[in-house]
C-alpha cells in the first residue's frame, strides 16, 4: 500500500494542530499545556533544521562551485542569479504598491482602533527591540552591508545562523580558490565536501520523518499565542491586501515557470509543496533551506551545481514576499495615520525595500525591522514609529508565515530559471519524497 505523500501528511498535521490549538484555548490551562508540552516538539524540529543549515550551505556551495571546473561558468551563473532575484523583488514590491493604493486598506482604520492598538502594544519589548535594531542599521555607513558580508572569523560565522551571508561568502571564496588551484590538487578537499553533502542530505531525510508531528506542534502554539480576535478583525482588510498580493506573486512565479521552464505550474507546486508548508510552519527561509534544496534537486531535476549556489544565496538575499509586505505595510500605516505619500516617496519605497531585503536575516520577524528602515527612508515621523509597528504587530506572525512561503517559492522558481538557461534542468531523480523515506525506514 502506497504511503500518503509527504505534503498531505504535513497538511493533515497543520490542520490538526490548528484545531487542537482552538480546542486548548477553551480551557484555562490549555495555553500553558501547549507551551510546555507541545511547542517544544516543534522547537526541536526547527532547531534540527537550523543545525544542518550551515553544514549544508558550506558543503553544497563548495561542491557546486568545484563541480563547475571553470571560473567562467560560475561568473555566468552568479550574474544571472543576482539579476533575476532583483527583477522578481522589484515585481513583488510594485505589485504590493499597486494593491495597497487601489484597495486603500488604511482608510478603514478608525482613530479608536489606532488608540487601542497603541495602548495594547505600548512598551512591547519586541517592538522596542526591532526599533533598536533598525536604528543601528540606519546609523551604519553606506558600505556597511559589504563589511558585514565578509567574516573576520569563519568559524564564528558558522556558529551564528544570523550570519548566513558570511558563511556563503566564505564558501564561495573557498570554492573559487579550489577551482583556481586545479582539479587534481583540490580533489582531496572536494571529496570531503562531496561526502559531507551526501551525509547532510541523508540527515534531512531523517529529520523529515517527524515533519507532520512538528508542524502540528508549531501550528497549535501559533493558535494559542494569537492576539485579541477583535484587534485581528479590525486589521482584516490590511491582512487581506497582503495575502492577496502574496497569492498573486505565487501566480507570477507559476506563470514565469510555465513560460520559461515549459512545465506545468501544478507540477511545480506539487513538487515544492513540502518546502512551502514547512516555510509556513517555521517562518524561516534558512530553516526551510535543507528541504527546499532536497525538493529542487531530487524532485524537480535542477542540477546540484545550480541548486547548491542559487538556493542558499536566495534564502539570504531574495525576500520577495517580505518586500511585498514592506510596500503594503508602509503605505497602509501612512493611510491609517493620514500621511500623504507622493509618487517620489513610493518610488523610494521600491528602492529601499529592495536594498533592505538583501541584508535582511532569513529568520522570523526580520520583516518588521525592514519596515522601520523603509519608513525612515520616506521621512516618516520618528515619534509615530512605535504606533506604526503597533498597527501591524497583531497580524505580523501569520503574515510572516505566508510571506516566508512566498520567499521559498521564489527561490525555487529562480533556481529553475537559472538551471533552464544553463541547460541544467533535467529529469527528477526520484518521483516522490516517500521514495526517500522508504529507504530510510527500510
């Protein structure tokens, strides 16, 4: 009897987790029970994915670059990757601006709602922390992003998942150096990283055995941790605008995939579904990266040398869903607070959101830090920044889950486009994830 496909198992786990969460909030002890006994299972799962993220990036990037055997091939692939990522991000930001200007969700927010939200989140430590982080980034010099990209200690960079861009820099630097010294001299080191890559991918298979149970725990905790339903209802129009934009962006990916890769969008969505569902559950592109790489390489047919470069870079700098959210959120808070935005200000949002997305950490909540930077770029009154964050804070977590899903979908789309353009999009190695799971459990 054939096993139920992994994405259906995860969907069932998510559904049961949501229902269980709603059941638990009916009891006084329910929230504590979920936080103490259920949520740790999801936390362990996310920690396991983060545990292998750095070894996977290091091994796969070095293997992918060294497999090219020619520095010219790497240069061609790198340039295409960056240009396509920039193009899709600009499309996402523009789409968000069009929607928020047409639908005008901020017009429906009353002054009473603004006052209630401000009072609810006044002194909130999360909001204060994001304002402090954004202020530090704003005070940095124009080339600080480049400085932050280059580690002064490779081992220290690998010990901190928020420094993923530094790990990528080191891996690319090492991979290029291996190309330059010649295949024969680099062979011992290449064999080590090839073996490490295979081992880490097998670890992904083992971790994914627990995925349905983990997403049950993660979603149950999201439900019991939800804010006041009345506040969520007041922000429903804003949240709906963001969700509509994110759904349209996935439609854009499917259209591009169909036109360029010449494969069915439904086939694409079916193959990438487990990574999308995990992105939704974890709100982290970095934590989802091992699964995204597995799906794109093994189940879609993108060759490893392309996937191992494009996907880690995308998980760090490609934040299409987050950038779209920046555009909608920035204009929304201005609409709600009665601040007029000229066309030049909205063009500034496009540029700032694009640049901010490159330096944003692939972790939950980074989008709100980016939002502060975007608002600062259009001379938003600094005394209103806490109110601006309070306006969107109540619905940020569910929207963060959705925009991370879009980020991961965008990474897979660009990897497919780059592979197709280089003639490196072949047949899938396995038809179904469960083929791998059968190997693990047999």
